[in-house]
C-alpha cells in the first residue's frame, strides 16, 4: 500500500478542484496512482449525477457558438439548480461547448441525447458537476446557418437569440446584434407573414368582424376593419413588420426597412431561447 502524502492530496486537489478528503480517498483507493484516482473520481461523480437526475433545474444558461466563417452556429439551453451556478465560468464554458458541438453536428435540431454522448463533453460535464455539485440538464439545441450570423445573450445568461441574414450588412452599425436584442424583447411569432398559421389569421379576422358587427358598423366597412386588424396583428407579431425597439437608432422604422438600408433582404433563420421556457 502506497503512502498517501499531504503533497499528493494537494496536487490532486489542484488538478481536480475537488475537496481534500475526496482526493485523499481517491488516492487511497487507487494506491496513490494519480490517473487512476482521477478516473475514480469521475466515475463516482457520474454516479452522483444519476442519483440527482430528478432534482428540479429551474435556473441555467443559454450557450451560443458561431464558427469562424460566421455562417454556422448553434444555441443551447443548459439548466442547473441555482442562479450562482448558472453564472459560474465553468458552467458557462460547458454551455458554450455544447453549442459548438451542436453547430458541428450538421443537424438542424440536434438531439440533446446525442450531444451528451460525446466522450469529451461527457467528461467535461462530469468534471463540472464534480466541482459545482448541482444537477445539470441539457434541454434543447438549435443549429442555424446563413450568409451572416449574429447572436445576443442577455446579461443574466437566461435568454438569448441566434439569427441568420441573407447577406452581410453594409453598415457600421451593429445591425445583427441590434436585431437580436429586438427579437428577444418582442418575441415575434414568425419572421414574415408566411410563417404565421392560417388558423391564427382566421381567428383575428373572425373576431374583428364579429366585434365590428356588434358595434353596428355598416357592412361595407366591416371587411376593411377586419383587414386593418389583421395588418395590425402582423405589425405587432411578425418580425419583419415590427417597428425597431431601438428608437434612438432606428426612429419609427420597420425591421424590413432597417435591413434593406443595410443591403439585407431577409432573415433566413431565427432561434429565441429562454431558460425554462
């Protein structure tokens, strides 16, 4: 049986960032072999993760990644139990690592199960758990591609946006980032009218007609009132028809016009994530 010295325990703690007693136990169980002790700790924590899998995870972090080309990216939601862990650098790095893997997957909607099975990420996941000691769940992922990608994660890390444009903006302004913040604030139902379900439009129109008739409006203008209500609905809930919320930079300007001025015709991809939503 190897003698476990204080320096050996200290070195293993420096390597794993785990409590001294756990490091000593790991070295004792593995006859002082550092690599074996490290692997022993990983297996131990993976078991703990399984035991805690049903604990509530109402906090978390949105992770985002855009590759060097600026044309491929992904956004993920990684949940945890408490706010401090959601802000921890190790947890943030893990969320972003999952986003990178999702971008590299080649799938529009990568399954969280496949992302979790990646050996390197699984090891990172277990190591982060060993240091933070909270249940963590990767809950969703979305891959976005396009000619120009932009992203935004709110300062608390709990919400974020990843979008794609059909061209690189010909402007010094942060058109893409501003649009991400706008989308996070307004949460549009769709990018354009074609993305809104026919059922939703029919419901708006029907309600408008019913109300107009109840108010005694003449038949010849009821349809105009209904059409006005539908257009107002599009203006409020469709991204390209909304007025930009950054009124100082884009006073009373529709998103479609902001983009047109920057040489952009369309938003070709949009993902809005919020922790727990």
